C-alpha cells in the first residue's frame, strides 16, 4: 500500500540555530507535499535561516510578529497550506525527526480512522526521556500538582494526550476539532486539543518502537515568566473541561507552587 503524503508545519521563536539540522534531516523526504515555517518572533530570524537551506519542496513562510503562541502559530501555518494533504505534521524546530518516523506513525494511524493524532516517545540528545504522553488532568491531580506519565516503551497504545512538540494529525480530524484553541498561549494547548479529540469520539495514539530527539528548553531552569504562563493555562483548561471545582483545584495548585518557590528562595 502506498504511503499517503503529508504536510509539515514548523513553529519557531528565535529558533534559527535548529534550522540546519532540520534541513539535513528532511533533505531526502519523498512524501512531503508542503512545508510551512511560522516565525512568532518580532524579528523573523528563523525564516531568515530557512532561506539559506536546501529543502525537498519550496517552503512557505509565515511571519507573525505579534506572537499568537504555539497553537495560534500552528493554526496560521495550517491555514497557509495551499491544498490539504491527508496528514499534517506539527513540529518544533528543535526536533530531530526524519520522514521514516512520520511514515511509521502514519502507518499506525491508518489502522483505525478514529486515530486522529499520533505521537512518539521524545528524548533529549543525551537520551533522557521527555514527557511525551500523559493522563488528562483531574480535579485531584490539579490540586495536588500531580502528573501521570504514560510508558510508551512496551507497545503502541491509546493515550489521553500527547506532547504538542511532535504531532502527526489526520487533517480531517485537525479540522474537525477546529485546530488549537487560541486562548492557550503556551502550555496545555496540546492537552486541550487531545481532550477535544476524545470528546468528538477520536483517539490519540502513541507509537512505540523508536524515539525522536526534542532538545529545546529541557535541562534548563524554567523562568518565572514561563511558570506564570503555565499556571494561567492550567486555569483556562480547568474552566473549559472541569468546571468550578477544576478551577478551584487549579488555583489551589498554583498557590502551592508559588509558596514552594518562595520557600526555595528563602532557603538558598
């Protein structure tokens, strides 16, 4: 059976250092129909780097200096596609992913039309696992600031949600759920869209058997600005899916996080 074609949407923000590696990984791609780079930075340095590389197809570039966030950037990239291929891949520019990985995910999605989106185990360059699939947050887990990572080593399986850094979408499902919710600037946009898939009767599918490198931000201390973004997104998610009890739990968890941060600074 012939493999279906796919489109690739990459969203960057001051990500020019990763572009050469991405170009090298994709140089021999044969099923890539369209390639879109979205640059959310005020100065489009990622797009400038894209223009210096060789690609298997002519890339489209979209500059969004107002920075709508990751999900908003993806939505703009998908909207820029001239024609819809059966699949659209969402990727961070720091990923080291090759076409063979994408085709392996697509092959598993093809096994069941309810499989709306697929992902894999992500790791850093030195082999440390990055959170790639988790259970949906609950009232209890938000209050306790507890997460449940899913083991992807043994077998491919249905999961609640997969990391937005690498998502392989059936295009019809991406359109069916309306793309990413623009209220999520950063964090929880992947949790939210996978929750929308579940609500519409679809499946988020994690593929075992290989890993994809995802470097950016891992191993670095998260800034307070990013922590604040995460806390805000948590409340938006809770309000949308878990109601008043969820909002109260998210706010409680956020308050505990801030108290712990204050305590750590005092004890240094």
